[in-house]
C-alpha cells in the first residue's frame, strides 16, 4: 500500500483527483470552544519555537478527505488563528488552474509511436484493461498514458469512490479560509517540481508503481480508515508504521517523495523561525514522521518541538 498511502499525503496526487475546486467553504470565526479538545482526536499538529518569538505550527495534512472527516481537531483552528501566514506545499491556486491538467497530460502521455501496452508486462496491461472496464472506461483509454500517470488516475478514482476529494482536503480548506480572511499564503514548491517527481521516475520505477497500485486497490477503503484514525489522534508511530513498512523495498521512492523534500524545506522554515514569524505550515502528514521527518529534523537543529496538547503559552 505504499503508493496508495503516499497519495493521501502528496499534494500532486490530490491535484490529480480533480484540478478544480467544486466545494465552496464558509469561513467562520470560532469561539473559545474551538481550541478545546472535543474528544475527536488531538490532531497532527506540532509547535516549533525559535528565537525572537518565532513559531511554526507544523500541521500534518491529509490532502484528500470526506465530509465526515470534519470538523478538524481544535489544534488546526488554533494554529490558524495564532499564525500570521500560511505555508503550503504548493502556492495558493496552483492546484485549480487548467495549466496543471495540461502539463500533467503533456508529461504523462506517450508520443504517437509508443503506448502503455508496449511498456508494461502483458499481465499489467490486462489488469489495467480490467480496471478500466470495471469503471466504465474504454479498455484502450489508458494506452496513451505513461505508467506513473495511470497510477495517479487509478489512485484518484479509487479515493473519489470513497467520497474523498481534494476540495475537502485540509490544505484546500485553509487556503480558502486565508483567501477570504486576507491572510498571506505561499508555497514551498512549484507544480512543475512536483510533476517532475513523477516524470523523472525511471521506466522500471514507473512499472513498479503501477503494478503496486493495481495490486492494492482492494485494500484502499480499510487503509484509508486506518490512516484517518491515526492522523486524527496525532499517532506518529502508527502513521510511520503505515508509510514506512515497505520503505526498504522502495528506498529511492521514499527518498524522492519524502526525505529529500524535507531537507529542501528545512532552511526556508528555519529562516522563518529566526525572523520571528508565526506560521501555519500545512504539509502531508508523512513529512512529519520518521527520523528524517520535519519534527526530528527541527529537534536535531536544536529547536523545541511539542505536540499541540502540550502547549499552553499562546
């Protein structure tokens, strides 16, 4: 389930589900009760304190959620209210324009003289055709696309069938809030960078990605429920176990999608701390887990990191 789990914490995977926002959210100013634990889980929010009053709220997100996954834990509301700006994986609005769809299709499509059938095993091609037919698609409709793009399409449709969509994701929710409230927001990466994460995969890695995705779609619903529960409770150990149980099989993918990106972000996040900024950082929850996650990287650089439940000095 490596890729299907990563899809919940990779913003580009969320973009692949639907590149247009379809749900209008209403920003409501909370009362004091919004910051008190409500028994629904403490949330995946950690607070990092730096010099000069700097503070980062590291908010682990799930990019694809359902209506029933709301309301969010009070920790997220507190992080929003006590911060002066938002930092997302992608810049505001980056996931909603036609440019994203066009660029993904451009890089995800074979030239006229190539096809998916020619680049995967007969068994994989047969499985893709079977999946397409099950979902009411032409059996040959996937043949022009590269394996990584087909894996994204399959993943997005499987989660959409559960009612999980990017317009309901944590990032989308607070991005819309910030726009309405006039709160500044920025991104850590560009859409092009995230698309290139997939486009740069070797042929072998792409085949493995697609094969793994096809082999695991029957477990999507159970794994989704399990991850949502761990995320709501801020259970990093459980989240780490889910995300990294197969890491040894795919070290290159784990480094590409998580570890290397965490390290790229650190200097910029540390600069915000040193400048005394108060920032709500919204990144996939997988970026907070493991010894190379943002929480441990911050601690290794000497910063005090606490879960929201441990913080009283707002």
